[in-house]
C-alpha cells in the first residue's frame, strides 16, 4: 500500500512539473495568433483603415505600397527603393507614403508578421517593427517558431509584452488585415510589392521610375 501511495505521489509530481513546464513555455514563447476563418466586422469595413502613413498629409502625391513582410521582393524594395523615397521625396514634403498590409497566403508566417506589426503599432512602434521584420526576414521566413521571434523583436523595441500578448491572443487585427487584402484585390493588386500612385497601379518600380511619376503628377521641377 505504501508502494502504491508513493507511485501516485510520483505521478502527481510529474503532472505538476509538466504543467509548470507548459506554463513556462507559454510565458517564454507568448501566445499564438488564432487560426480559423477571419471575420471582417462592420466597423472595420466602415472605418476602411487606410494603412500606416508617413509624410505631410497635404503632400501633392500619395504613394500607397501593398506589401508582404515575408516577400523577398518587398524586402529588396525596402532596401533599394523605399529608403530613397522616404529620404528624398517624403522628407522633402513632395510625397506621403502609405504602407498597406497585403500578406500572401503562400507565405506561412506573413499574417503573423503583419499582425505583430499591428500590435506594435498600438504602442506607437509600427515603423520600428516594420524595419525589424524586413531586416531579419531571412531568420524567420518559412520557419516554425516565428511568432516567438516576433515577440522577441517587440520586447527589444520596448513594447509592453502583456498588452502585446493580449493583442496576439485575441487576434485583434486579423479582420483589419484581411480587409486591407480585400481592398487591395478590389483595386487590382495581385502581387507584392504593388504601388498605387495617383489612380494607377504599378509593380516593379525603381526609385527613378517613382520619381518620374511623382514629377509628372506634381508638376515639379526635377531635383
């Protein structure tokens, strides 16, 4: 009888230790984004979230980029094109630049990456997370455990992790991200990166292409 009592005590101890390990893993890794069908609420449709913008709202030209954080071409554009657009066109007041979520279903970690950026944006850290995701794209693209890495980036950027975890657990921005995708599709976006400049949609632009379009729309003198 004493032997059986010891057996059950041992089983109980293992269960407690296992539960503790599970809790520790959840604390370290953070919650995962909910799966399943995405519902776009009437409020999200009515608000029509226009993306994340930088630059003068009164700038003569607006450039809207539809991009995917897991898209290699988007990362290249960020390095080779968008930096110059911001420095030479946005910062001089000629352009307002807008980033729109357009995660592609072929990229397994894209939606979690976009949602991570949206949760960071709640705390005023969208552009910091935007840059970090592109900087580290090769580290997390197509890999398991990416959401844990995103949480680590948020922590490094000074984001409050309790609020970030709540945002992730709730899937707070899943509907808004899907609304952005559907809005892009309605405009004809089928690949990333795509740019809406004026009333035309473009893809595969370099800086000189963009500047020429901006000059023609703004009637500006070439700098």
